[in-house]
C-alpha cells in the first residue's frame, strides 16, 4: 500500500464512528487490563509499604521488580512461535497471563511487609513477569487488529484506558485500605482483571501478516535483521536512544508520587478521592483530545506538543513541593491540579509515544519488535526509578523534580531527526 492510498483512505474513516466502534472498545478493555498490574506495582505497592513504615530508599528499590519489563523481548519470540490450541496464538497467551495475574495479585495481601518482605519481592517479581508477558501479546494483538489508519487513534484510546486503570490501585484501593484489611484490598483489586479475561474470551484472532515463524530462528533473528536493515545501524541506534530518553523525566517524576503526597501530609483517602476526580476527568479529556489530534495531524506533531506538556507537568510537582501544602488552605485544590495535569499531559505524551512505536514495527514481526522497543522504554522505569529514593534523600523533593524536568529535555531535542514537525508518515515504515 502506497502513501497516497493510505492517506486517501483516512478521510473515509473519520467521524465519531471512527472512535466508537468494536476495535476501540477492545482497545479500552485490553488497555485497562494491561495497565492495572503495572500501577499496582508502582502505585498501590508503594502506598502499602509506606503505610507499613518501610524505608523510602527500600520503597524506591522496589522499582527493580520491574526488571522483566526491560527484558521481555528475550521471551517474546516464544510467544510468536508457540500457541495454545482452541484460543489461538494471541488469545491463548492473553488468557493464561490474565488468569495467573488475577491469582498473583490477590495473593499479595496474604503477606506482611514487616514479616514477609522477601516473599513480597518474589511475588511482585512474578506479577511483573506475567504483566510484561501480557503486554507482549496485547501489544501484538492491537498492532495486528488495527489498520494503519487506526493506529494513532486506537493507540491513544488504548493508552488512556491504560492510564485510567491507575484509578483502581491509585484511588479506589487506597480509599478501601482505610476501611478494611490489605488482604481484602488486594483481593478486590485483583478482580478488576476480569474485564480483560471476558474480552479475551469474546474477541477473535487478528489477521496474520505473512506466515507465522516456523522455528525459533525465524522468530528470533528475522525481526532484528529487518529493523537494522530498514535504515541502517546509525538510524536504528538513534531510534533506540529516542525510545529510551523520551519518557525518562516523567517516569522518574511519578515513581514516588504516592509517598510524595503522603509526605506532604495527605491521607490515603484524600489522595484516593482527589485522584478519582481530578485524574478521571483529565484522563477522559486527554483520551478524546489525543485520539482526535493524532488522527488529524499525525504522530510526529503529537510527539512535539505532548512532549512539552508532559515536561510542564513535572514542574507542577516541583511547585507542589515548594509550597509546602500541608499548611496551605488550598492544599487539596493544588493536589487536584497537579494530578489532573499529570493525567492529562503524560497520558497524551504516552499516546503519541506508543503510536510512534506501533508505526515503527513491521507487522510481520509485531510481538518481538514491539517487545524490544517497549522493553527499552521500560529501562528508566525500572533502573532509574530504583534510585529515586536515594536522590530524594539527598536533594529533597523540589530539587528532585527539577532534575526530572531537565532529564525530559534530551528526548525532545532528538525530535527534529526522529519525528520532523512537517513530515507526516501514514502507516508503518517501509
């Protein structure tokens, strides 16, 4: 399919039906299912450990349980090569990982951070591995299900549903933790994996681009060869560097968000209620705007504009730290403003970024290439976030957020080469 054909096909699919159809509903459900385990590990887990008086440095080190997210490209070829009978290659892996996640998340509440910290680390590692595996197959399914013309809007819807899932561990679960035991909280939180399970059972397998890999060599070697040969080593390394840097600043800034709010004097119920109201509506607004914007103007300009907004959101955290809101009569309003800005801006930036990754993959090697790119994007969240507790201990919250803002700049400086403002490239790379 040439660019003219692709570009010409888009107008026929515009309008509200382009955003409210079966494919977009699937993106909503699978996006929610994909995001929930991650936000349990990075939001609910930190609040749980903080409430049990675990040291802030130790809480920061818990980011290392996300190690599987940075290495999921290693076993992604296996999920391309093998499949389960009856359900198919994509749906089979989705159902297995979702059911295991439901059980593992529910089991977390049976342990105490004070008495069973090692067991909790192991269980968190298992959740991270299963979550990363679920991401591999969901990312591949979404790339194969959506047409080239739907990639921008579909990815925006998916990412914002992904972000919306944070309201369960970041809001509902926090409120419930002030009313009931942590065991009950984790059991209820785990049940929110069920919509993804039901969706997997109801949907069909996506179209296969080319023949599935016949052996592990085809599953492992060919995806990497295609990516390198596409534009050469230098451009391949440039793409990988951009994927690593683009979300570095905001990823670090939000790593300890919940402990930060608690340090400012907010209760878990306050944080939960504010996140529900400010974060929910901001996420919905970001989802609608992101889908429309990416569809109308393309991924490149989305990366520029949304990247600026997500950097500005980091400064919102710095302002919150500077004002010392525990003594401010408008404290709750300020907290809502910061959470709302973060949910809106970072959601948009993530939508454009994920759409960029989708259009950078070759549909013949979706699972492996997508896993490679998203693995690299997860490196800051795993390794850099692990030292955030130490940075805060040395610099304080205000200086920490300024450092995060500075770290958001290098990725933006690469945009003229990675995504030129005036260049619109519909469809996947040739």
